[in-house]
């Protein structure tokens, strides 16, 4: 009788079982890593918004602070200053939704003196924490609900 070459069914099943065990350990860690990266990107985006708002208010003092759309654009005008990229200006980036509310004035007739910027996860898989910043430049976070000016600073 000749000796057969190859693997038996039992050996192949053991290898598949080992691969499945490794995958079961690795996939949750991958998801946590992606969530942490999304949260770090959201904080970076809010810092970019803070810088853009200060630059915008300095460049267009008659307008003061403004919204996301006016911070984006091609540049050179108060309605499209080109201070942030188009992805962030659209309001969604790296699994987070961003919004700015400028208050204290009426735009370019009476300058807006304050603003609130928020970053909230699009769903539970993209992030756990909600972020907030305002003209103070402090980024704040809340793990349970929408972050506000009273939330814990990062």
C-alpha cells in the first residue's frame, strides 16, 4: 500500500479552528483601534475648526465667527474662505458629524462674537465620545450625551 501525501480532514479542521480563534481575538481589537482613530480625528478636526474660526474672524472682522460652509470653499471670500478642507466643510469626516453655531451677531452686518462647534459620532461603531469646543479653544468631551461647555476638557 502506498503512503498518501497531503493533509487529513482532522488536520485541516484544526488549522481552521485555530484561525477562527485568532480572528475572534483580533477583530474586536481592530474595531476598538478604528474607534480610537476616529475619535482622535474628531478632536483634530475641532482644533482645525478653532484655528479656522480665529483666522476667519481676523480676516473678515465685519463678519466675526461663521459656519462650516463659509470656512470651506475655494478661498478669498467671506462665503468661501478656504480655511478647511471640503470634507470637513460638508459636515462629516471619519465617522463624525460636525456643526457650528455662530451667535452674538447677524453675520457680516453685525459680527458674530461667539461660536459653538460640536462633533458627534455618526453611530456607535464610529465613536463613543461626543466633542464640543467654542471660542475659548478648549475641546471638551462627554461619553454619554452631546458635549457642552460644561463637559470635561480633554
